[in-house]
C-alpha cells in the first residue's frame, strides 16, 4: 500500500477517464500546477488533502470527491492513513 499521512484526509485518483477533466476539477480546490496534479494522479498520491479536524477543508474534500466521481474518475478517500468511504466524511462533518 502507498503511504498516506496520518491526521489528514485526502483523495487519491485511482483511474480517470479524462486526466485533463480531473485536473480541471482538482485545481478548483487545490491551486497547485497542472504538472503537480498529473504527477500525483500517476503516483497514486493525494491530489487534495487537509487535516481531518478542518471542517471547511473536509467539506472541500467531499465536494471535490463528488465532482471527480461524477466526471467518471475512480477515487479513494484516505483518513488517518486508512481507506474510508464517502459516508465517513459525512459522519465526520456531523460529529
């Protein structure tokens, strides 16, 4: 398994129908260069992440996830280094 940092919640794009479309979506939430996003996608690294105690950041993670999935990407959510579900994000925000 890849290394994903603890105390962070983030998104990993496992596959994308259109990398260009994914980059466009991710740039709305993470203002890094297109090359950095492309490298993160290719390396299965976080394309967007935040501390999991940051409510505003977690909401952005959820919105970015939803947009990527709607665009046809396969996206995984990692929280505190563990694979999680979208429901986990909602529960985290409700607690």
